[in-house]
C-alpha cells in the first residue's frame, strides 16, 4: 500500500540517528519527511543544509524534519555530525519507507539506468494525514516552499 494525499499515513517505525523513530511518537506535531539519494553528495548536502538553516522555523510551526535515504546508519551518523544537522536521519536500506512513499525510480546516471531515490518531500499533519507532496524536487527554493506549506497548516 502506498501513501495518498489527504489519507492517513500508516504508522511506521524505522532506525534513525536518534534511535527508533515512529510517526506515532510525534504527539500531534506535523512531520516533514524528505527523501534524498545519498549522503555526502552535493545536492543532498545542500538540501540538508537548507532544512537545517530553517529548522527553528519548522519547530516554531510545530513540525519535525527528518531525512531519509538508503544509506547505512553509520553513514548517516557521520553525515549528520559533519554537517551539524539538528534533525535525525532515517536509514532505509530495505526500502520499506521508500516503497511506502513510492520514491524509488529508474534514473540516468552517467549514461546508465540505475534504481534510486527520486528526491521527494512529504508533509504529514499532526493527525497523520498526508497533506502535501513534492516529487522530483529541485533543491533551490524547495525548503521555503515546504516551510510555507507547514505554516499554512495552522
């Protein structure tokens, strides 16, 4: 089953840099769940830095930000520490969350077709409903769009 706009997102638990993460544990706060292809790559680093720069504004709007990729927990811990991200990163090596949110796509990389994560962001409201989704994200300006959508939930 995949997620759908305005429908409740099934609760999930996943390993993160802060320990087990679950949707249910957010206690009514909104969640910005952003999927990115790979730790320590230019676009993914910039996107993480942009979310980090606006993190206090997301928290003020009663939203949590969490990044997701297929990288290992060890890779995430190193990436998070190196970049100083104030939010957690979820490791999804078995692609359970990627499948739930439908973000695995065939992509061209150096002239070859490869399976990978399509950069995507999802906004889940405090009641657990998917309110917005951004697929095929271009990094510049994206975080501002997401923040505006979070602030509009109130």
